[in-house]
């Protein structure tokens, strides 16, 4: 699992309202029959929030490209993204 800490607090919404997030945990699962990416907020109390977003393996590259485009980031080609994920998940 990888953790990203935000420079400034952000928010997430759960079923009991809005909460402050200090970061996000990223978990990449690559089991043969279940490839997905899970995102979990980290609360201001440094605990994993009771919230999860799961992205199926076939959609991860599309997700990354859309986020990069929305943020104005010039992305690498598809092969480079796959290699980047391998490096991140060592």
C-alpha cells in the first residue's frame, strides 16, 4: 500500500457527512482473477476513513489519463504508464 499526504487538508464525504482528509492510501491488487486499484482517504486523525473507491484493472490506465488531463499534466505513453505502476508497486 502506498500513501500520499496532501500539502493542505482536503475533504471527503461519507454517509455521516463531510470529513477532513490528510491524505490517501492506494492499494493495487493484481490477483489473477481480480485486478483493481483501491483508494482510501486518510482522516485528519490519521486513520483510514470508512470509504473506498475501487477501479477495475481494465480502467486504471483510462483513470490515470483522465486525471492527468483534468490537471493539465502531459502524460507518458501507455507502455510508460505500465512501467511506472511496476516501479510504484515494488
